C-alpha cells in the first residue's frame, strides 16, 4: 500500500524539488528572493523556468498557466502550451524565465470598480515565488499577482502581500524595543477551517435554484432537521467517507496539509481543517481546496455546496480564520510565555490586537460581507454581525488587574507591574471555548469566525493585518521616544485596556441582550453588506490603508464598488430565479394538484353526494396560496424592474436590502407553505428531506 509520505506534495515544485533540480547558485538566489524579497535576476528566472518545465513535462504536463485571484471571488487561469515550432516541422518544449515571471491576460472583463474602461484590455500577472507552483490536470499552475496596465491591484493577492509586509515592518520595531534584534522577519499564519454541504448530483440537477445560485430559494423544513444534534461528529456515511478519502489524497498530492475531517451540525454538512501555513500560502491553498472539493464531489455523483446558507432552517457554513503572528525564529507572539519579558511582550501584542479590532471593527465586518454571508451572521448558528473579542475569564482578569493596578488572583499584595511575572503558567485552555464570539482568543491565536464558507480568506486577513500593523506603528512611535521603557509600557497597556475594553465580551453572542448591550457600548451593528461595505471609504479607513501602502485611494473606492456590485447582482440573480421557478414550476404544480383535487371532489359528489369536507377545504387553501404566490411573484417582478433603473451603486444596494429581499422572503413564505399541503408526487423538484438525507 502506498504511503502518504511517498506521494505528499508529488505535484508541487517545492523546496525539495528545487534543491534537486537547480544549481546551488540558482537555488540560493531564488531562496533570497523568497525569504528576503530581493529582486530576481533574469538568468535565475530562466534557470528556474527550465527546471520547472522539465519537471512538469516529466509529470505529464503539456501546458502552463498563471493562476491568479481577481475580484470575482474565484480564481482565474489562461492555459498556454509549452510547444514551439522546430525547423523540421516538429515541435520542441520551451518555457522561458520571461514567461515564468510575467503573463499578459485579457483584463477587460474582470471587475475593476471603475479603475479602467472595458476597452482597456491589458493586464499583467506576476509570479509569486513565495507560493509553490503545482501541477493539476496536465497543466503547470504558477501562483501570480494580477494588476492593471497602469499598476493598480486588480486582485486579492497583491494587497494581502502588502498587508503582510506592513505588519512585518511594525512588529520588528516592537521586538527591537524588547531587545530582540536577531529576528529578521515576522509573518502571520492562518489555518482556515472549511465547512461545506454534500448533496446528490441527480437531485441537484433538478433544482434550478441550486444550479443558478448555490442555495435553495424555496424549501419547507422536513420533520427532522438538526434538532437531535446526531449528525455532529457522527459516524461518517460510506459514500461521504469515500469522497473525503479521495479529497484528502488529491489535496495531499498538491501539498495542502488537510488534517481534520468530520460531520458538522446540520444534516449533509461537513468540515475540513488544514494545518497552519503562512497567510498568503494559506489563502492560495484554501482557494485550491474549494476548487478540488467541488471537482472531487462530481466523481462521486455528488455536488459540494459552498454557499453560506444553502438551506433555510439549518446551520449555514462558515470558515473559521485561525490567525497568529510569529517570528522567523519560531516564536509565536500571541503565546503568553513563561518569563516576565515574554509576558510583557505578549501583553503588548495582545493590547494591539484589542485596540485594532475596536478601532477597525467596521473593516473587519465588511471584510466578510457578502450576500450569502448576510443570511448566516446572527442567525443563531454563527457570530452576530456585531464585532467583539472573547478572551476568557483568566486573561480578562489579568487585564482588569493591570487596568486597576490591583493584585491579580489574590496571590500578592503588590500592585501589578509588567516587570512582575504576571502570567507565570498561563496555559492555552484555561477557559472554555466560546463558539458565539466573532473574534476569540484560543490560547496562542485568534479565531475570526465571521468568514463565510465561500469567502476568500484574503479579504479578512488584509484588513486584520493592516489594522494590527497600524496599532503597532502607533505603539512603536510612542515607546521609541520614552526614557523609562518599562513604566511607559505599563501605562500604554493600561491605557489601551481602559479605552478599548468595550470590545471584550465573554458571554453569549447569540443572546438578544448582548445586541442591546453592544449598542450601549457604542459598538457597530452592520447587519448587511449594504450597511457595511461603504465604510471602507470612511476617511479613517482610507487614511490607514493608504498610509501603509495596502491600497491606493482609487483601489479602495473601486473595491467598494466591486463588492456592492457583486452583492446586488447576486441578489438580482436569486430574485430572477425565484420568479422563474414560481411561474414555470411551483404555481403550475400547485394549480395542477388543486385542479385534480377539485376534479376528484366533483367525481366523488356525483357518485355518493358526500360532503368532501377535507378535499373542499384543501382546494380552497390551495387556491388561496396560488393567489398569494401570484401576488408575491408580481411584486418581486416589479421590484426587479425597478432595480434595473437604478444606476447609483449605493442606492441599488439599499434598494436590494429594503425592497427586493423582503419581496423574496414574501414569495418564499407562500411557496413553502404551499409545499406543506401539496402532494409530494406533484412537487416539481426534490424537497429538503431528500436533499439533506439523500447521501
């Protein structure tokens, strides 16, 4: 039997392959580029390209592609073959350093948010050497950044790399203040837990809503949902187990560290979790994971649903972004440590995260805002739309003691100073995990739980990195100018805790009382994408993001337009699909059932003159529901027509939020009610019981 270690990373041009195929000089030069960001000489690029091509061809590759992440929410690729004509009429296989380093795809149809006109087609992809190339389906995939002809970032990788550099720069300043000058770089790491649903493909093909939108726009709840909690961590069904085993193997071949798999809370829902990796690599791997998940599902006669809320009435799917920050020497800066100096350093970084989340709660909220995620946040299954931080009782008590200059834990009468070993044995799991918190400290990392299952993790990590980098900059500016570092450090942490403790909440985030309390604290409650996204253009956010070089001002405003446009287009497609299903499938099916029932009543009365109370009552109810659905469909059609006449994107998003979505809810309510009284033999597509329990 083949061992995992024999094929793990077999389709990746990783460090092991580079060492074996490159000269020592070329390898060292490439490593300097990867680790230190030094410029890549064209001779080195040519050597790497030649080795990469030979390795790929030996693995059966015939093409290469620059693989990038435009603002569509998915990845993009254009495939070119390695072939070049030879003088004798044959072909040779070629791949140059120029082709490796830069590509030129047509950028005209990718979202730009007004940065460029549609006829301005030129765009560039640039090789990201920090993310390994890999082979998939006979093609060599080269991870790249994507920008316009005039240099604006048109993707999510460029600003993510910029944000990582920003936090690296400011964290090094802080470490230097603690006498740590040997650290050369600081990087953020992420482990994104991925939730998803599996449904039978034959059933999926009968649901126009699943095909067009990725979620069910209609569907009454079956007699059983997730009430018994028996699916959570339950025995994995054979068909699903076969899929998961196949998925693991495909991911492992691509060097993706898929680690954990299990059933989630809702029927047909599951989760995959990887081992942590550097943030930009984790982002690449998560995009690739989602693609492979969907592809492998088809082999097993399944469809993998990554929508945040594919089924109403049961839990939706999120993506927990486990974020930490570490040095090149392996020190986790969010680990409390065992010495006074480590404790003080930890507390400063902790204070920086607390202040960053409070100051830029709007940026974190909008970083996860999509039409799909709006259905999930605050729905008694996921964090509320209000940002807060969970620290646990022990760490909260430490911060309270620092804020009030009081003894911690009742073990000493001395006032707490950061030179005292205040956290001598602080362990990872001294308090329970809070699954209702949007942003929870879990021992040596923060778990940002608000991301939707189909989201790119890049957006959330761009804004998280940027916000923390900004606060570290403020801290470094203040501390670099003081004469008494320890006293200034203590006062800075004390002041930060006092000014930003409103963001700390260790209770039940699902409780309505918390939403009321959050409002009293002055926390933002941005319930929808239409509410959240415009805040990226607020002056404080524009100033911060541009000052660290994460975005230009034009890039910020373009992203606001792109994300709002995505939001309104998504909902418009859903609304149009609902009208189509209601007019062509649901109303005719219910009308046919009503007509057949009425006909049966006539026959029955002609034979026996029976009262037919049940049938008569049913026909009346069905007729009323048909009228209700027709009225609701007409209202939705009117809303769709009005939407088409709105040109301004902010007004369009507000119209979608205030008019179109309520009209959709009204139509769904009537149709779902009709489903409960219509014979299953008449219902035009598979119902929830078959979808959720059919695998």
